């Protein structure tokens, strides 16, 4: 489940005179007063997503609809062929887990060469480095 909440989205402000709280949400940078129940539902949803993300990261789970780069997702890489057997699905999962462990630069290299099928020369031109630099980085894998 994805939402656009952030910690800065929730505001609970106490009136110093009455000691009463007012509750606000901040969509698009503008404070909007809401009922306490609405505030709690949204805030608890936000906290649950944070907890779930922490658990997913600890379990090294990745979302297949997460962007790898330039709106290319892991799902785009994985075949949607119904005949893909369990063993192949497991292998794909293992590869995606290993890719997820890479540094951003290495992910970019792998994504460009394998997913977007760019040549070393095209990637070198894009990154303003020599083709041999790309080749050497690729050999490390």
C-alpha cells in the first residue's frame, strides 16, 4: 500500500489558553483542519506503512512494482508468462534480491546494460566516461 504521507504531513497543535488540541493534515503544503478521528486514522496508517517498510527491509523484500530506473520496474523485467515454473521464479527472485543489494551506481550499470539493453558504448557516452571504464566495471560482476 502506498500513500503520499510524510512526517511533516501531520500537525497536532495545542491552544495555550484552552489546552485543547486542533488536528491538521498538510496536503500540498497547506494546513487543513480535520477531525481527531480522521487525523488518527491517517496517522496510524502512516505509522503502519513505516513499520511494514522496516520489516520488509529487514526481510530483504522488494516490491516488483518498485522503479529500478526511468520508470522501469522489476515487474517489467520478470516475464508474465504463466508457464514460468517455480524454479525459474525462485531464480528470478534471487537475482532481483542480489540486484537490490547493489550500490546505486552498480544498479544503474546493470539496469542500462541488461534491462534497457544499452551497449557499453552508449552507456559510456551517457555517463561521460570511456567504454573501457564501463567494461571494467562490468567485469567486476
